[in-house]
């Protein structure tokens, strides 16, 4: 089997609302975003690009071999818009396979990055993403955890902050635990798309469902495109959104290095 040819783009905006200056926050004595870039390199990407709006973030990865920087507009409303500009700066052809790795995922497993690229290449879908089983009712009911349901062939049917699917009879009796069956999936926010579709996605107007749920991927489904969903081959540890998340990440890194 020939090696999969893909690139990784990491959107990293300086002014994160819940953790200002997030890409530069130190983790193990180095900027958070540098850890993310190294995960992309470890996955075997042909190119790794950091798409940022701030020179300080660019300088944080400037000396890392194999990482390129695209200085993008500070006016972008989403990471997808930022990556579309990155694709133009990088000069990727429409059929270039692009993995969007969020800039707050310092422990993203290399196998997961490769898997989402493989799923896109094999499925013929417009986009691909990953999911993991939900095993606790608390997670299912958490609106900050995005859930999804998929068709028998693996394509996403819907993404929601609500608990889906809803086990009517079981939850009528008790919502404190999940019934047997294992039908629940939580979304992992890593995406793959061809560069041509990435540009088309960024040009689409926001959809009604996207605005209701505040989930950008619903724009793609509402427009009638396929999103292929695979199970992650390894757990994705939680990303870093808050100071508490950063503390947990620091403890995890210490455990890895011990």
C-alpha cells in the first residue's frame, strides 16, 4: 500500500475568548501551538502549515523544521475561513488532501491524524471526521460535547449538542445511566477535505442548522454534501480551552515524560 499523501493545516488565532493568547501559553516550557505542529509532523504529513493572524504565534514555530507559516487575515469568522486563505497562500491544487488539526490539540495521536485522511481518500465524501463512543450519560447530556449519528455506511446524518439518539423508554425510566447497546458517539473535531472543497465550504453562506447549534459542519450537511465519519483508532485527549484544561495538559505531559 502506497503512503497516503496529505498536508496538515493548523489554524491558530491569538485572541481566544476563554484563554487569551492560547497558542503561546506554555506547556512543558514550550508554546502550546508548537506541540500541535509536532503532532502533525509525527503523522507523516507532506507539509505542515500554521495559519495564524499574529506574528508572535508565527515566531513560536518559526524554528521548527518542517513547519511553514501562512499569515492570514485577523477578520476571519472561523478556522475554515482561515484555512481557505492558507490553501491559497500555500498554492495547493484542488485535489490536495488537507487535514484541519485544531491549534489546541497538543496530544492528538498521529494515528488519528492519518486515519481521518485515509477515510476521506477512501470514502469519496466531501469531508471526513472522527468520532469516539460515549460511555457515560453525563457526557451525552453535556452541550459542550458534540454528538453525532451516522448512516449504516458511515456518513454523518446529523451533529448536535443535544443527546442523540434519544433512547425513549430507557430515559423515561432513568437518565442517570446509558442503556446497553453502545449507539452513542461524540464528535472529535478533526476534519479532512480536498483543498477545492475547503474553498467551496468557506464560500458557503451559514446554514440555518449551523446558526441554531453553533456547529459549522452542519453547513455542509444542510447543503447536501457527505461527511464520512470513522472511529478514532486511539483516544484523543481533551483539547485546551480553559486555564483548567491547560493545568490538566501540563500534568499529562509530566506523566508522559516521567
